[in-house]
């Protein structure tokens, strides 16, 4: 409940209480039927305002908005240790979701986001799950790793975020072989595709 709504509700109770007191004094002084009716109406109005104020004050807080995952792509060259060995690329995504002040990070490799069948059936399947095993948690400036899958609702959000990336890669006709090789020059970079929204 914000300050403005609190003050408005409190002022309504105070005003109703003042009206009730004045109506009671008038009824006691004059004693007419009309004055007593007004007094009873003022009593009822005060009780209604008081009840409405209490309901507003003690109402449960609104539900927090659902967490929104942030997907970040990354890529790096891995050079061979022997002469003549080709450069190999490593690419993947990190999915970070903040829930109740804790940052959960899930990861997936680029090749797990790419269809090797030429269609998107497997990407749209309910069995689609490209996430690496486990997750990490950052709390109070310290990062902890866990082999546990993580909270089910956040895992579901991370999978759906990966699905979005996978479908964007599929739309660009990017195949799993590109995950470890030089990126196709005709396509936006892997990081740019991950960052785009469609």
C-alpha cells in the first residue's frame, strides 16, 4: 500500500468519524426522528470507511512480476597446441534469472541449440532440454555451483529462452557444425543472434 492510498483511506475514516460525532450531537440535542436517522447513517458510513481502510491496510501485497531471464551469448577461440592444428571455436549461452534477490545462471552449448535434422521439430518438442547439468547461484557477491538442476520454474524459463535462441539459429539455417568452426560470414554473429529478439 503506497503512502497516497494510506493517507486517502485514513482521511476518509477521520472525515466519517467527524460526521458521526456531529450527527450524534445533533440527534442528542434536537431529538427529532430525522436527526436520529442521520446519526444512524453517519454511524454506518463510519463503520464502512473504517472497514474499507482496514481491508486496504492489511491486504496482501501484490504478487511480484515473474522473473525475466537474460540470455547472453559468448564465443572464444581455442587454438591447438601443435603446429598446424586448426582453430576451434567454443560457443554457448548463459541464462541468468534473478529470483528473490538471488541470481541463477544456467548454461547451454551452441551445438545443443542447433538442429541437425534440417527441421525444427526437435527444437519445438517438449523433450527439448539443452541445459548443461547443474547451475550456479550468486548470492551476496559469492558464486556457488551446484549439480542440482535448480528450481523447476526457473529451469523451465531457461529452457524456453534457449528454445527462442535455437529457433532464431534455425531460421538462419545455422547447423551444429558451425558451433566449433569459423562463423558463416553471411550470418550475423552468434552473439548478435542470441541477443536479438526474433
